[in-house]
C-alpha cells in the first residue's frame, strides 16, 4: 500500500463529509455521552486499580452482543446482559485484588471464545461482526440510540448519587468501612454501572479497545491535575474530545472509528504525561 492509499483510507470521504455526517449523527450523540460518562467513571477505575476489569467486562459484553446477533435479538440488550453478568461476578467474587484478577483472567478467554463461536455461526454481513470487536461508524442505529443515551444518563445520575461514598471507598476503603460506609454495596453498584457503560462502549469503539475511553482519559487527567473536581472534569473533557473527535474524523475516512478514537486518546495522554513530567521537575528544582 502506498501513501495515496493510506490517505484515501484516512480521509477519502472529505468531499462528501456533510452528507456522511448526517448519516452517522447517532454515533456522534452516543460518542458524546460515552466520552463524558466514560471519563468520569474512569477516574474511579484508576483509583480502584480496575483497568483490567474493564477489559474483562468488555469480553463478556462482546459475547452477549455476539450471541444476540446470532439468535436475532437486539444487540444492545445482549451486550448489556453480558456486561452485567461479568460485572456482578467480579463485584461479588472479587473483593480482594488477587481474587479479582483471577476471576477476570478466567472470564476473559471464556467470553472471547463464546463471542467468536457465535460470530463464526452468524451468516449475516461480515462488517456487522467486525464492528463488535473494533467499532464501526454506522454501528449505532436509530432504534438503539435511545437505549444508549438512556443508559449513559442512568449511569451518570447514579454515579453522581454515590459520588462521595464511592470516592471515599476508592481512596481509603479501610477508613470508609470504619466510618460506616457499606463498602460491599458501593463496590457492587459501581461494578454494575461500569458494566452498563462498557456495554455502550462496545457499540462505539468495539470490545477490544474500550479502555481507550474508560481508562486513558482518566489516566491523562491524573497526570496534570490532582484536585477532587479538576480530575473528573478533565477526564470527562478528554473522553468527550476523544470520542466525538474520533467519530468526526472517521466520517472523512473508510476505516473503523476505533483507530481515530484511540489515537486521539493516546495523544492526549502523551501530552499530559509530558506536562506532568515537566511540572514535577520544576517542583523538585524549586
């Protein structure tokens, strides 16, 4: 492949950008919701050291979506069921980090295997199968948009309602338990909310790359900020820019949306890491 082929793949649709954008506006709306909520919940994912759990849940979400596709039911519903099963299992059985990692390590290959089996038996369009793994710019249909927006809104509202006890439990679980916080219930609710937002992410960026929106924005924010307000605000902003920016760039090309989203997210992280390193050197020198 020469450079002109690469250029056509990345930006071959610029001449018809407006017309294509109208066709994928559902993905823009869903991406905006996912970026904002994913950035916020990602702060707690980082604080609770659960980046590996995001990937584990995504594999079961992928399996649920693939099985739903095979039997001809709504893919969003299948994805939600798979995510919630994984989140509940990890939340109930993985109270300790070592147990949690073991459970995730068992769930990931099982979910991926079930999903691949279901996709291999599916006789529909190959693009539909591929989109579950890597995302697709037109993967959000009109009938699914309401579900995705509603799920994002539920997760956002619930996250705000449990924000203080969840933050306390995430930063100092022993002190939180001593102060009367029901850490088991808080952890389980958080896992279920994480499962719901992962189910949304699978339809935008694909099961293999959900951490680009549920981990990387928060990791970037923590490199340049430390305040209880500044970190979640920056994480939500970074997630929004990555998701919406990726969708808008993908409109002009022929590639799946995921490479654009992951690239923007990664570049934001690199910039924040450089800024954070320079700030740390300046602080030490002073």
